[in-house]
C-alpha cells in the first residue's frame, strides 16, 4: 500500500468539522473506544483546540452514529499535529 492506494475509492461518508455543540457527543464516542482513557474529569477541557482556535476535531457519521474521529492541534498557517485518531471497532 502507498499514499495512492485509496485515491480512486468513492468517499461515501465525508468527514465533518466539529463545533462546540458536538463536543459532548464526541467525548462520549471516545469514552467507548477501548484504547482511550476518557475520564469524566477530562470532559471540561475536551475540545480546547476548537475553543482556542488552535486546531479542530473532525468526524465521520454513518447511520446517525459516530464511527471515526481525529483531532488536529497546534495548527498554524504552515502545519499542525494529528492526534487522537479513533475508529469504532465495527469499522
């Protein structure tokens, strides 16, 4: 596989950029991912990339259910970092 492997596959579920209204639902989604330790005390600071305008949270929904998410942080005009990539185990 290489960076061109999936180039021609149809995109059936386009990623969406989260706003502050989706943060609680996305937090709950990540709580359901075994590899993440989303303690309830972290809920207040979850999504700071959105509120302080230094990154974003992107997600994919299928059948009204979150199936994948990714967080970008430390964004500036030239680069950023991708963290917290999660996908529902069914996918």
